[in-house]
């Protein structure tokens, strides 16, 4: 019987366990998006949610992961926004929008700000079991859409002054989707934790169908052939309410994506943690624009060395 519980300290630990199990014990299926090899009823657990960035050549994607998080935080469902970071998103669009986009559902779903509601609930009742954000909706399958949420719920459990997170997914693409999902969800976990002035606990993700599509099987094998990497956690998010800094991050993201620069914007008051995230977005913009010297300058300005391997990779393969 295939193992269905994958525990690791880092994202890469869990991905390696999952890939090996899918490739050796998975069952072939033919869903609407193409043939895939699947494991059913899987539980993933990451002991250190800050170790959310793969350090491999093939799956180390901090720029697109951060861009997708910004798309969520901007409460956007616009194809033009997310395709700047992930061009293949047009495959899942209904016209110019992504029907299943998470941002509007998290922050303005039928008029409800689910993120703020969960924060307020846990401030009032720290042992609550009702701190749940819903993403998949019963109406999502009434009509045909090119994209509906793969994630059903996000649950937050505050225990012993640590915030644990439990994600329930109906379906998860282990090769392409899982690294992005875990990055965005653990960042949201840390945002909520800082809003509550508590520390991070563990991250768990239950998946009904964890799969690798046929056209990515060789990529998954290549990932495994790369060997184990020395994964370093992202720095802790600064103490205190993060929302003012998030607003600055969103303003910087918009300026870089739309205007191509941060001209006229000041980062002087921001903590180095948030400055580094903005620099990553700036590096991506410079990579698109072929400004290699500017990338080197930004690399040397980074406060944390965690991101340096990703920046060096970008310098080796700009564009």
C-alpha cells in the first residue's frame, strides 16, 4: 500500500517523499486536464513553514510564488495581473478573469473578509475550532469554468501561543501547483500569526487527489535526480501588525508591474524583511527588461542571504 503521510522539515523534504510515492505507487487517471498519476487521501506536514522555498534548480520559484501571493493579497481575479508572473494562467481563464481566483474569495467573498474575520475570532476565542476560510463553493460546479478552486478550506488552530494551519484540498498538482500553494498558504499563516502576535506552528495539507500530470513525469524524475538540497528557512516576518507593510508591498508590486520602476517610492520606513521582498519583485522586473547590472546591484543590497541562490540563477538565465 502506498504511503499517504509525508512529514518533513521543509518543502523539499515533503516534495521528494510525495514525488517518489506518486511515481512508484500512483494510479493513472484521465481527468479533464489530461492524464495523470495520482495518490488519494494524502496528508503532508511541514514542521518549519518558513522553509517554503524549494532550493532545487527546477522548482526554486521565489519570483512567481511571491507574485502569486501578491495577486491574492491584491484581491484580484485579473488574468493580466497573474500572467505577468505565470504566463500559462491563460489556460485557466474565463475571458480576462480567473473564476476560481483565491484573492477575492479570501478578502471579499459575498461581502465577507474571511482573513479579518478569522483574525478577529482568534483574538476573541484563542481555542476556537471555527477559524476556517472557505474557498471552494457549492455553486462552483453548477456551470462549466476553466478554473475552480482546488482548495476547499484553510483552518487555523491557535494552540500554546503557536498558530497551526490545516489546508484541505480536493486536488493538487504536486509538480506545478504544490510549491506555489504551500508558499502562499504558509505566508498567509505567518501573516495571521503576526496579526495575533503569536509564533508559527506546523503546516498540514490534506489532499483528496495528489497527482503529477503525464507531461511532467520526466520533470519530477529530474527533480529527484538533482539530489537533496540544503534548505534554509526564510527569515521570520517582523513582529507586530503586518498590514501597513503589506500595503507598501502591494504598492511597490503594482508600480513595478505596471510602470517598470519604483520611481518616487520610498522604502525607508520598511523593515529589511519587506524591503527584500520588494527587491525580489524588482529583480524580476529587471530580468524581464534585461537590466542585468541593476539585478547585481539589488542582489548586493539584499539583507538576507537566503535569496542569493535564486538571484544568481536569475543572473545565469535572465528573461
